[in-house]
């Protein structure tokens, strides 16, 4: 997968998260957890775009590390919502799978960029 395809994949993930958020209850828990998920989930694509426009290799590695952290945090919020029964379960499971795949991709990319395998 090239960087343009991965940018599109992360953007699609953000859009899917936005649609998932519409299934959350309109109460304090839904709003609080939804806000956290929205911030971390949409940051994956935004920070990956920034990484692709980095000013140096060190800047790229740093921004990629942020992408990895945001993907991990997104997975956490999805796990929490699923286990608490908040939101559409099947959609949460599907989004968790995609978050896991993105996390694996960015973890591997970070290791490769640093010269570690």
C-alpha cells in the first residue's frame, strides 16, 4: 500500500468513526467517550498526512510515532465502549479490527523508519 492509499484508508476510517459516533447515546457517557474517540480516531489520518509532509527524517519518525499512539488510543476507546455496551456493537468490532490493522501498519512503518525490524 502506498502513502496515498494509506492516507485515503485513514480518512475513510475517520469517516466510519464519525458515523459510529451517531449511534452513541445522547447522554454524558456517550458524549464524553465519543469526544475522546473522535479526537484520537481522526488524529490518525491528520497526523499521517503531516508525517508525509515532514521536513526531515527525524520529523517523519516523530510524527509517525504520534500516529501510532493515536491508533493505540483509538483502539482503547473502542474496546472500552464495546465492553461497556455503548454504541453499535458490530460496528465497534469492525472499527476495532481496522484500528488494530492501522496500528500494526504504523508500528511496522515506525520500526522500519528507525532502522529496526
